[in-house]
C-alpha cells in the first residue's frame, strides 16, 4: 500500500511539457519532414531569385524538396534530436534526485539555468531587432541561425529554471492549475517550432545563394546537352543548329551548345553556353518528338552569343 502522506511527485516543467506536446501532437517524423520541405522550398526560391528566375518555373514536388534537403540538414537534425534526448535524460535524473530528497541545490541551479535562458533570449531578441548582421552571406550564417535558436532555447531554459525554483516551495503551497501548465507548455512548444523554422529558413537562404553563385561560376562545366527534334524547336538564337534532311532521319534538327541545369517532373532545364550574358533558362518538356543526350563538353566559345 502506498503512503497517502508521501510527497507528491514533482510537477513536470513547462519546458519538458513542451517536448511532450511535440511528441503527442507533432511526431518527430512530421516535424523533420516539415523542416526538410521548408528548407528545400526556401533554398530553391533563393537560388532562383539569384539566377534571375522565380521558384514557380521549377516543377519540384514535395518529395523533391525533401530529398534535396537531406544532405544539408542531416547532421543539424541529428544534433538537434540528440540534444532533445539528452535534455530528457537529464530531467529524469533531476526528478529522481528530487524524489530522494537531495534537492538542496534546486534554488541555486534554477536561478543559474534561468539566467542562462535570459541571456540566450536577450541575444535572440537583439538579433530579431536587427542589431546584428543579418545578410544571406555565408559569413553571417552564425547569427542568422543562432539568433532564432537562442530564442527557442532561452524560452525552454527560462521555463525549466522557473520550475526548479518552484520545487523549493513548501508542501502548503498551492499547485499550479492544470490549464496554466497546458497554456505555458503550448506557448513554449510554439516558440520552439517557430524558431526552428526561422533558423532553417535563414540557413536555406544562405545555401541557396551559395548554389546560385556556384552555378554562375561553374555552369560551363555542367554536362553538355544535345537536343534532337523531329521538328524545329526554335532554339537557334541560343543553341547551335544543324539539320539533316535525309528522309530516313527521325530527328532532323540537332541543337548543341547547351548545359544541363536540372531535370525535374518531366521538364529539362537547360542553360545556353552564353548564359552569363543573357541569363536565359530554356525549358523543354519530355516529348516523343524529341530526344535529349547528355555528355561531357568542354567550354566552347564558338557557340551563339560569343561572336
């Protein structure tokens, strides 16, 4: 039989409750998928703008956005998940220590954790106010990612420090009403989610600019493309056209001096050899009357646009 006079177990802090809210209403797989999709979409949008295009011209599906984000977000998400697990394990040890009555350190530790949380929150608010460097350049990546994350982590630590200090109350103190705990946990969970997406969006913009700069500097090293058409495709202005009018030739029109940017959703995205001058994006839909070949091609200054 349990002792009815025994001390009740400590209440769960809002910061830890927020993690429970995530597990109950936003499973980790859903959260990770959402972050991957958002990262992919923002990166493509930023890259397209830097290339003088709009993201709507690319026929990316949800799976395309997610799969193109795994390489960049795999390690950060792994660290995030490991940190969350470590925090839950530490909280379990704290609960065990409180149950055993060895909690003389609670008040001091609570104030220290709350102080760290307040400092992080202040740093995040300074970033949000625009007093730190906020650009999409790679050297500004740390404040653009650390700023939003500091707000989320600061809110968690403030809530947890407040909970630790509350454990020093006497038994006669009134327990926190359940609705207040739910409201506090929901607010902290919302802050965590919003700051995660904020940080991921900033990271995606930097990556998008990096990829756009790489295209601008290196597009002439991309695979060369030769397009064969059963009819004239009207690409003479941006590609070298040669014809073969023999009656037994299935594709009499041949277009070269093109570079492969991407192939998504049945659409070929091609750059002319002089793309750094005209910034044209050629889009060709898969069609039985057309054949596309890719191969290595050295930069060719005799292509249209270089005369």
